[in-house]
C-alpha cells in the first residue's frame, strides 16, 4: 500500500482516528525550504476531518521582510492544502515583540493543541535548541513537538523509548498513530535504568500495546544496561523515526541535557521527534484547568529577565524622576485648589510614581530583596518631594474652604480601594505585556496616588487635621492595594522566586508578604467601617429631608471632625432655612449618634429667574406698598397657582392693604390657590422706636 492509500485507509479507520489528538496545530514557519517538511509533520498529527493547521509567520516590525517570507511560503502552503490529505491550513502573520511571544500568543488565542518547532543539527552533530524553543517549551499553554529532521526522505520504522513516565505514554500514542498511517512497524524499547513505575501509566502503555493491529508489527525489547542511549542508537538506521516523550512543565533545560535524551537527540541517525502533551484531568476540573491555561499568558524566561532589568533601572531615582514628580505634584495641587478635574487629569499624565511601585512588586514576586529596597527608597523620595510641593503651594495659594475635589480625597470609601486595586492590576499587566502602552499604567497609578498625596499637603497647609488624616488613609490604602495587585499579577504571569535568580531569596518575599497582608487587612477593616458609616450617613440625610427640612435637599453631609464629633450639612432650598429647622436637625443628629454633635448648616437658596407672573406680582406689591422692598417672589404651579412673596419695611402692611393685595392677586389669575406674604421688619437705629401693632394673618386661602 502506498503512503497516500495508507493514510486514506487510516482516515476511515475508527481505531486510527482515536490516535489523532490534535484539533489545532500551530507551525511557525520562517523558511520556505523547511516549511513543507514541517507542514507534512503537522498533517501526521492533526485530526483528519476536524483539524486545522496554522502556518505562522512572526513579524518583529520589518514589514518588507515579512511580506517576502509570506509570499515565498504561500505556494508551499497552497500545495499542502491541495494534497491528498486535504487538511485545512491557514496562513497567519503575527506582529510581536519577540518570536517566542508571538508563538505563545497565537497558540493561546487560537486554542492550539500542539505547537511544532523545528531544530537543526550542526556539523558537530550537536542540536542547538535556542532560546525560542526553550521559552516556548517552558510556558506553552498546550503540547509541544520538537522535530529534528534528517537526510532520509522517509522512514520505515518507528522507535519509541519507554521509561514508565507520563511523557512516555504521549510518545507511544504519537508513534503508534504515525505507524498506523504509514503501515510501518513499531519498536518499543523499555529502558529499565531509572524506570518510573506508575500503575496508571502502565495501564495506558498496555492499552496502546493491546490495541495495535498485528499487521503493522509491534515489537518490544528491554534495555537493562547502564548506557541505554548507546544501545538504542545502535539499533537505529537513517530511516528510523525516533519518538521521545518529555515532561513539558519540568526543568526542560536540565532534562534535555541528561544522558538519555541528549544522546538520542544528537546521535540518532534518522529523524527525531520530542513530544510533550499536557494531560488535563477529566470532568469539570479538567475544563477549569484547560480554560485557565488558555487565559494565562505566561511570561517566558527572556521576558521575565527583561522585566527585572527594567525594574532595576526604574527603581533608581534620577533627575528625570524628580523633575516629573515636581511638575505632576504642582499640577495636581493646582487642580485641587481650583476644583478642576481637567488639570488633575493632566497631572496624572506626567506622574512617574508607577516606576518604584512596579519595581517593588517585581522584587516581591521574584524574591530579589535589593530591588524591593530600592523601590521603597525611590518611592519615599518621590512622595516626600510631592508632599513638600503641595504644602508650599497650599500656603502660598490659600483658599477659604476646601473644594469638592479636595473633600472627595479627604473622605475615602470602599470605591476608592477598588480603584486602587484595579489600577495596580492595570499597571502590572501593562508592564509585563510590552504591546500595551506604558502610559496607560502610569495614568492608572497616578489616578490613585498623586491627588490624595497632594490633598495631604493641602490639609497640612490649611491646618485641617481631619482632611490630612483622611487623605493619608486613602493614600496608604492605594499604595497597599497597588503593590498587592502588582504582586498577584506578576505571580499569575509566572514570575516566582528561584535560586537561579541573582540576589533572590525565599525568606524575604514571605516577610514582605506577611507585612503586606497585615496592612491590607487593617486598611480593609477601616474602609469597611467607613462604608458602614457612609450607609448610616445616607440614612441620616434621608431622615433630615423628610422630617426636618421639608421641601429642601441635603446636598452634602460631611463629618468634619472626629473628637469631638462635628457634622457639616449643605442644604439647598428655594425657601430660607429657619433657625428652628437647624435646631431640629441638631436634635435629630444628636439622637442618632447618641452624643452631642457640633452641627453646622450651610444654606444654599435656589433663586429662579423672573417670570411674567412673578414680575406682575412684584409690580402689584410695589404699587400697593410703595415704601416696601420686595425681596423675593416665588410662583409655583402645582395643583393651582401658589404665590409666596418676601417683603421688607419699617412697619407691616395694614389690613386694608393686605385685602387689596389679595384682591389684585386674585384678579391676576383664576388659578390662584394660595397666597403667602412673609414680612421682615427693618429697624432703623436713628429713629425712635414705635410699637409694633398686632399683624393680621398674612396667609389667606382662595
């Protein structure tokens, strides 16, 4: 049977189809002379009817070079798609910061089952894996297949070394699948030296052996010597395909340099395949593990080293850092003093506080104590300088009362803590993922740090202890949550303490983590208490509006001091707030807090524009009472026309004048439902006092 007819027979054989484990195979192709061989290998392992082969071209920014490579490969890919196998193939060009990152991102985004990487053997018969292969193996979200070609045009036998490990079961599955397609025999070499016995693995190995068709020839030999690699190589020819399994998530560099793997990879005369297939748990747990692997963009060792080097550089304070701190602090302070959100946003764009915080988080994640120490020192320098700038500007540019932007930073709540947490996640992720602009992370960090830091300085300049303490709590919470979020993000991306890292240790990160957890719990408790207090304040505002200030709105409720407790209310109303209403509010707040509270009420009176009706009412009052000053006229049209006027004079209007006013206003409109006149007496000290006659009821109903 020819190769094509054998493949066609295997395609309709249910037993053979079980051996196809790959639905999506990613094949990085950079050279047209080796692309055909790599694609043919992908065709060997992809599912015959549902499989997809992705021919991947990585572009590092050189558009002209990438276009030439894609054009040269298009013919090879077209021929592969039109072959007798009929596999689906797709040419994908990925722009990435590195070759390994581009391969990993495409594999994760496209849900690949296997990544095929090619390696070459040098003239000294030594295989050079290279950093790309090592990085992909260490962090791939799926199985990895490494193929070392040979001069032989094909192969007549598959040889599979078995040592009892889980990786060996993946090698048996792949080798048996290829043998079934080509109808060639299989030689299983059981290596007793260093054999890993596991009942589950043994069951899988025996299951594959028992299901192998007799016609392909499945033989086994036992290699018991201390040099199993030499014995296996001695049994190989140039047309023998050697399939070796390896554990992908272990230390590959250590494993591939051991005697057996290294010897077989370098000395085998024919083609060699190293295969690792991640085995997920069955059921719901396996679904969760598989999903987490797809959404976890693990950093390669090169990327981790790049982040560490960048963090070491940014952890140091320099002239640029100090200048940007001064400018951002000045802008943020001006924005707070002028109550301008736009200016505050401008300060966020130039604030450099992300650098030391990111360095500190990287140092915690990797266990490099010196990096955390440098990050803390630089952060303290930047915070001290920004605080000094805000204090000086608060003294030189004083304001009468704190603005709304200042008060918002002086009264922290749980929402502010959430902002800090999300800001830390954004900053760490943007730092690790080079495709995301670093400015986004800088703005996120500055939004959580620079405004509250400058509010502390303004509070000190205004001698407002409560404002400074509230902003200090917010700043401390933001620092804590940002560092914690950055630490968690870097751990999620695969950065861990290791003995191989220079200056890394295991005890220091644990100590920092204990301190960070303690501060986080304490700050979270304070914020939870503040959140409960905010709920209570909302209830108090609702009762004040319904029971005390009828028809008014309590716009703001501020606790301006803690010992003794002081509360400031800003009440907005169209009518004048009376003294008895303030007294009632004082009594209600005392009752709710269970102590004597210093209550201050700031009244905001709403003044509506003059309407034709209010102008007509004012004209009637001025005509009947020529010596009286009309202060305000309010006309409402809810269930009938309601007129309320405030007048000032030395003496109150007479009964006849009031009767005439009532008649004239009644003639003004047939919809008048109520007329109310509020009289305010004016007392002139240079005139003798007169007895004030008893006033008639100024309120009449019509």
